[in-house]
C-alpha cells in the first residue's frame, strides 16, 4: 500500500475535495504546474499526505496575464451581481465545511473544531461581502458651478495578490478574497507551501462556482510556490495591491519591495503579545484567558500570548495554577475532540512586578506533567514557560501602567 495518507481508507474523504496523489498547484482558468514537486505532511504524525507540483516562473507570468484579462470582464459586472457570485462561493464552502475543516486539521495541525471554525469565517465574510456589495457608496457634494454636483465613486484597483501563512490557510485568504471580489478586483493567491492541499481544495470549490456562472476562472487564480513566488508578487507592478500575512521579519522585506515600486500593501504580521495582571485581577478570568490564548490554534496565531506580566502578590499562585492547567492538556490527535493541541511546544514567559520595581520569575519546566499520545510519536510534548534572569525595565512608580503598555507594544 502507498505510504501517502490519501490512499489510506480512513483518508478517502480527501478525494471528495478533488485531491489525489499528485496535484497541480497552478490555476488560472485551467490546472497545471511546471515547478518543483513537494510533498505535504501531517504535522501530528509526520506522515506524507500527497504531492503538489508548484508553479514555475513561466506559470506565474501566464497566470498574471490571464488574471489581467479576466479583470476586464469582472470589473464591468455590477457590484450587486459580483456580490451574488461571492454569496454562491460561500454556499459552496458551506457544503464542504466539514471536509475542509478536516483538511485544515490534517495539514496544519489545529484541532478539528478550530479547522471547521476557520472555514466558517470564510463563509461568514462571504455573507458580509454579499450585503456590502449593495452598499458601496460615495458622497455627493455641491459644486461651485451652476447646475453641477460632485460625485465620489470607488473604482477597483485591479489585481490583488494574496500571500497567506500556514496557521490560517483558509480564513485569511477568505477575508481578502471576498472583499476584493465584490469591489471589482481579481485575486492571485499564494498560500504557504506546507498547506498547499488546502489552497488547492479551496480553489477547486471557487473555480466550480465561476465555471457554473460562465465566468473566467482566472478571476481567482492560484500559484503554489515558495519564497521566489512571493518575491515575484511583491516586486511586480502588475500586482496593484499585495496582502501579506506572515512573520514581522518577512513582512518588513515585503513592505520594502512593494514600496520600492510605490505599490500598495496590506500587512498582517506576527505578534509578541502579553497579558498584564495586577494585584486586583480576577484569577478566574486570568487563568483560562492565558491558557487558551497560549494553547488555542496550537499556539500558532498572531494574537497568541507569549508572556505574562504578573504583580508579585499573585505571581506564585498564578504560576502554580498555570502549571496545573498545562498538566491537563492532552497532546495528540488533532481530530480527537478532547484533544487541545497537537503542536510540539509552547513557550510562555512569566514576569512579576511590584509597585516600585520588577523581579523576574525563575524558569520552570512543565514538561513532566504534559500528556503525550503514544499514537503520535512525531509530537514533542515539551511545554515550558521561562524568563531571563535580568531586569526588563527600570523601577516603576505611579506611571507603571504607561510603562507596561510600552513594554507590551
């Protein structure tokens, strides 16, 4: 039997999403791909799922050309009619929401309920965009010329490039795609290579809607690829707006490349978030908030909490209760509903402060208490929170709220 999961009976549902052993990673009205062949893996068990042939630069050039031609057709369609197409895309996603959610869980690693919830976010924004398509207005202003008035009208930009990260392989594309479509733009999507199957499955659903409505498939194009593909999009003047979701480090590079050509960009970048708890904090809110904020989505979110700033009077109690909470996390199969996370490690930095200054907590290892599912040997069950043995800010007085805000940001 093939070692690819797609051929195992328990994963036969992947074929219901149009996936197979070898998948083409380029769509511009037709499927193809002449680039490198990669294999996608399930992060929970390190097993290969299927193979994807990525886009070459020649594929990219062809796709850009077809997308630009499709824009001439799409932009002329009235906004409410475009909204109707987006509504149909949302309906098509609803029909496949369970399967797509399972695929997100399989390829990205978040628990099943979050995988399904992520697809629901795309569905929800399709509903929102469909309504918005009938409300795109502009002010009418008086003119100094007799018999004249000034009217403001919003016009499409053209081609919107969308580069998404692995942690939200459906929702982030959906937020960009639905709004871009109703405003008369066409889209070119480059998803993360590690979640290429999600990108292909979603594009197949959209392509079917476009085909059924006699519209060019290149309205929603796809080029699977790596950093070279993202760089090409960032530097390409034909990409009228580039939306990038990813790390702050890469986001800075993208911003510079787009700005170099005086282009437009949207950046949603990684964070380094903290929760600040003072001496009068309600610990019944602090503990579950901190735990879910760190563990939710397998700890892979731009809003994931990485640090706790605790007043010295509550520090020890919070640490003890947090250790107890982490000991109850079941690490294992992300499709098993009682499971919380399947990611290998989470780091939470805990610091304490007083009214007059800072003191840092000792390093504490919770890994002995973390539970491991032996059926998933690819998982590292090491859960830790730690802090450095050095001060992080000068002594604080009455202005500590302002100083904490500055540290956090």
